[in-house]
């Protein structure tokens, strides 16, 4: 997992890992979710990857757009 830069300073996300057609996101407190093209849509996954790498806006995007579109909770 790569540490989320959290440029805004107020994100609930601590780390992420990008896969070919997925992204795994770890939230504060340790809850970790796998989002896939199939569960959240390929366009949303690509947007999440970009936001994760930019270090800004990922938590907001998940809560506004993706919501519960995860494939499974890992932790």
C-alpha cells in the first residue's frame, strides 16, 4: 500500500493500492475496501486512481459518487 498524501489535510483515507482494474483504499481506523471496475464502474475506478495519485479529493469522490460501490471489505 502506498501512503495517501492527503494534501487537503482532512481526508479519511490513509493509503491505497492501484491494480490493473481495481483500487484498494485504506481508511483511518484500518477499514480497507477493494473497488473494482465491475463493482464501481471503470470510469469511476480510473478517476479514483487519478485522485489517489494526486493526493487530493479521493475521500470526497468516494462519498459523493462511488458510495457503497466496493467489491468487498478486506479489513
